[in-house]
C-alpha cells in the first residue's frame, strides 16, 4: 500500500502552505506561468544557496517542505523526475560556447546535469540510500513514482521521496514555440479555454511526495497505481490501456468519482481528453488543473497534489470543475495526462479508508 | 527463489569497435581507441584526446540504415546501432506476447546538434527539426519507434552511472514480474558542451589516461552506446535464447558528499558494491574481477580503491579499469563496461589496466597490468559512479 504522507509543492499558485489547497486562485496574463517561490533561506544554507540556480533551489526547498510535512528526517530513497533539468544553466553554457569556447564557469555545467536535484537533496540530508533521476518528457515524474512504488513493494524501503521538477525560461519558451508547443500571445490563465488556439500555456513547478508503505493519521491519500503508455504509431493502444488499467485495479468506470485531465487550452490536443472522457467516463465529473500551473513535463506533480488535497479534505474546489457535474463522493480519482497524443499516463489515487 | 535475470543479448558501439565482436578483438589485442578529436569543431581539439567513434554522423546514419532525414542527433544514431545489435541478438522481434521494455540512459541527449544550431533555434526556423532532439527522451523514443518496443519505456540520467541504473531498473522490473524482457543500456556522444564542462572542472588528462596510477592526471572522455537484453528465466524458456550470463546482483547508493567529488573513504562506492554483493548471495571471495569505474582522476581512484579495500579486506579480486581503451563514455559507460565485463566471463579473460606504472601511495593493491588468461572467471563486478555521488554496482556470473 502506498500512502501519500507528505507534500511539498512550489507552483504558480499559493501552494507553499502545506495541508490544504489554496482558497484563492492567482490570475495571470502572461507568456508562461512562473512559480511563486518561497524564502529559500528557510530551507537552504545561505552559502550554497548563492551559487544555486533556480530549479535546484525549487527542488531542494520543495523536497524539504515535503519531509517537514511528513515529519520525517531521512527517506529510504530519493527519486526525481525532470523533463528538462536546469534549463537556465544549460542555456548559460550554450550561450557561452556558441560565442567563444573559453574557460567556462564550471558551476552551470555541474548544475545542468539532470541528477543535481536528487543528489543535492541527498547531500543536504546526508542520505546514502537509493537515489536516481528520470528524464523522459511527460513520463519523468511517473517513472519516478513507478520506481518508488517498486521500492516499497520490494520491501527495501518503507518511505520514499519522489519529486517532479521543471522550469521554463523565456529563451526556451521562444525556441519550443517554433514547434507549436505554446500559444503565440500572452493569455489569461482563467480564460484559457476561450482562447481556442493551438498550443498550451506553459508553466512550471516542483512537487515532492513522501510515499509510505504504512498509513499514518496524516496520510493524504493512497497512490494505488501509475501507468505510462507510449503510442508512437498512433495505434490507439490507449483505449485498450485504460480498460486494462481499470481492470487491474478492479474498478469500473462508475467507480471513478472524479476524472482529472491534462486539458491545457491547446485547441489541437484538448479534443483527445474530451474524447477520452466521453468514451470511457461519460457520467463522471471532470476536472482540470493546467490553468493553475501551466503545461510542463512534470505537471502531473501538480495534478497529484490536487488529487491528494481533494481526497484529504473531501472537497473539490469549483475552480477545477469542467463539466458542471459535482462529485457526489470522493473516493477514487483518476488522473489522465498526455503529450502530443504519444505519451499517455494514468495515475489512480484513492482516499485512505 | 527470486526470479533469475538472464542476459541473452548485447550490442555495442564505441571507439574500439562497432560491434561486440570488434570490441572484443580490440580488447584482446590490447588496442585502445583513444586519439585526436575528429568529429567536433572545437578549440580543444589540439589539447585533448578522446575515445571517439570513428564515423561521421552521415556515415553512422548510413550504417544504421537511416535515410539522411533531419532530426537525428549523433547520440540517437549511436543508440540505434547498439540497441539494434542487442535486439537482433536476442530476437526481440519474436514472441511479441512477452512484455518487453526499453530503458535507456543519456545525459547529453541531442546536445551535439543543439550546440551547433543554438543560434538558429533562437533566431530563425531553419533548424526546427532538431528542436525536439535536444532532450534526453528523444533518443529513447526514436529507438522505441524503430524497434517497436512500447510496453514500457523510460529514460534515466544519473550522470556517469546512468546506463548502470538503466540495467538495474530493468532487472527490478523483471524480478517484480512487471516485464518479461528488457532492452537496457545507454548512449552518449561527445559534445563541445561536456568537453568544455569537464575541461572547466580541470579533470581531463591531455595524455592517455592512467587509472590507478600514482601520476594519474584525469579523464579521457569517450563516446558510444551499449545495450543488454535481460530476460526472466521463464521468458528465456519461451524464447529459447542461449543465456550469456546471469545478472546476479545490483546496488545503488549515494555518496551524499559533494556534487562533483567522491568522499575520501568512498562510502557511496562501498555501499553500492555491498548492496550488490548482498543481493547476489555471493561472498566477497567469490568475485574474481572488478571492472572499476577507474576514471583516472585523483579523487575517484583513491575513493573507489579505499571502498574496494573496505569491502574486500585482504582478499582483493583482480581490478582494472578499461577506460584506457574506450575513454570515459559517461552515461553509456555503465552498459559499455557491463559488456566488457561479461566478455571476461564468456572468454575467461581479465582485461589489463593499461598505462600503469606506479602504485597509488594510499592504496594497498595493484591493478592487473597484463591480459590474464587461464584463470577461472566466474563472477565479475562492474562499477559505475556519477557526479552527485550516484553510485551503482552490478554483478554478473557465469551460467
């Protein structure tokens, strides 16, 4: 059994206070949604802090928030997922070497390495346990969860720390806009569905979860299953995959009380979610989250945070709901996210009882 | 009894050969692949020597049978060549009812193209085909697409232990029953990006690297790719593949010491080797050979050497580094060196630690300095340690 026992969430919303989903939503009109950052010196010593780039700061801080929330000092494993790692550091080096190859400052090079966050957390905690990093687009965080749950099932760990971290920069936004990932103009995040244009609203976030084999009195929810599916050839294997996923977990579509999908305001790919919802969950209340955090490779970290808060509080904030159906019960939540209709992921979260 | 993990296929491309057979020939003949930089336009080309795959990108594309379409990074093509060799060796196209995963490792990803085209990325549309190839997942997805491996795919990056962690995850997914077979390994091409990065850290030797030598002065970087096919015993009964060896143990631990330096006593290395040994059920005395991480940096070799002394006491197995042959292939090193270690089991040999002349003062053991034949080789340990102290150790045994 995998219980979510602690959460640390840095996002474009007011998620720094643990324990509950923010009451008020932050509204933006912007090219991308940027995280509201904590006071870093609360979590990181001032001397190492000075040299750390933004993603590393966000990663370490959210991990520490999560451990504090769970009330534990030393996890049995540290696992991170990041689609892009420290974009800021990578850009610094690329910009330097594209002008002139001269002696570089080694710090951005070191920090550009994807495992920097997981190893920096280990250094801060002096944690010698299992430590790894996944870097597979929208599977990065999911792969981390799959590994973490495997650790628990192997019995080698009872408490694993799993996080998903990604940042956006203006340069990276401009580059990846060329291949159609993002909206061409700044948009209002709360009017996102009115835009009806191709491309998502970009975002970022750092989410850490302490997943425990045992339930505690402050457990948020149970992470029952995570599955990823790649559909490179457009062979519609996803439909079979969701049937199998429900079957494996001995659930019928009616058992899902709330479906949280990765609708991002992208006129090209949002229909994938609507079709999925109407094909498999026509009567299920539908929710979304990317108007709050934006689109990024590890955005399901925000979705899992949302699902865990909903299950713990037994309340679903109205700002999340899409289809005017209000959940009558909050026991099982299914999260479905996809990227370019190629990378599909399912996360099943249930209440602790 | 936990499920046995059998190795039933392998593939490799590196500076010492484009296939497993070619690499074996170079190793047995004692011919290293280190030389001048030919494929990268860098100011460092007159200063540094590297283990480069001796083919240009168009030549590699041709070798892989890929039409010269846009969007392929050098890293991806190296990955396709090595993974295809392993795929065909273990006939993964057959028995499609078995669930088969692909776990790949890289850190530089498509940086070789990205660093060439970065200004275009910023200013115009001419290189859009390469924008997607920048990230780590691109090579994995292109391999998955060509080989039609879609039951489970992911990408790992733990710096220089990445490919070892890919193999480790593959073994765990098989043992847990989630997959029947896994193609696991890594790919890494040389780039201006990390040549300059390592150079800035002042850990590159301008001469051939000298692991475990008193006068060692750093790394020769290298490139390449290697993949293993892992199968459960049940799967192997169905496929009928001849097992090459067994993956008997694996261990992952973290130094938690410094972002780019190992601790003086090598606590991460010690814990990784110890975990692998415990899982394998073997005793320390059963290990015949350690293919060391042995980068040739001042720091790594003392730290790893101390860890070996702590774990093995006064019965230290034969130890050598093979990075004098291949260069340090960073994220691919874990799988390239796993295969070089497996070749020791298959051919009953132990590779020499080239370029050695004088023992490190702080260590009490000598590496193997000549090719050993005629000694039984039943169990080998392959070490891979990365920046951030991500240390992984694998143990392979003869069937």
